[in-house]
C-alpha cells in the first residue's frame, strides 16, 4: 500500500528508488527435485517452466514450476545450508471448495481436513508437499 513514488507507506520513512519490479520467483528447498517436480505437476497441476543444469560439470540444477498462466514461478532447490521444507506460498483458486474436494479425493495428499474462513481472510486451506512446504490455496478476490 505504498503511496506516490519516492515516499513510503503512511508513517514510514521515504523509500529509495529501486530496479526491483515484480515478485516473480519463490524458492522452496526440497530433498529430491524429481519427486518435487512430480508432486507439483502430477498433484497440483503445475507445469514445468524451466529445468536447467548449471555449475561445474552440470551437477547443479535449476527447476521451476508454476500454475498454468501464472507469471510467478516456484523454484525447487536442494537445501542451501539447512534442511528441506519449512517454506510457504499462497496460490489463488477460483473454486477453493472444488480444489479441496479434488485433492481430498486422491487420498494421498497431506491437506487440511476442510477449507476455513476467518473474519478478514479469504476462504483457504493448506496442502503440504512431501518436504513439508506449505501451499495455501486461497480464494481469488472477486472482481
């Protein structure tokens, strides 16, 4: 909720100019990139946006997935100091109840028992990937 360029949100100090333009890539650390790719594409219906080898002898891998039509992407990386899991993202849905029913019908997905709505928040539920990263499925704003 920033105001005009060069000033910060109400009550905050002025901001400086930046070259940053968009929240585009979120990163989750995963223990097995192939298993993570299979979960996001096979369970959640994401598509692979990039799967490239890099580094010495191509031993490193940059793997990105995203919901169809999304400009933001999710990079699935091996842990970089620490352990896998512990991250969270939100993805919008036009029908949270139908998406929950679809995932629950699979019987092999770790998800909340039912979507919830609390005052001031949209209808939502959480599904967890095999490493414990949380994907919050959130009702898309009306309009």
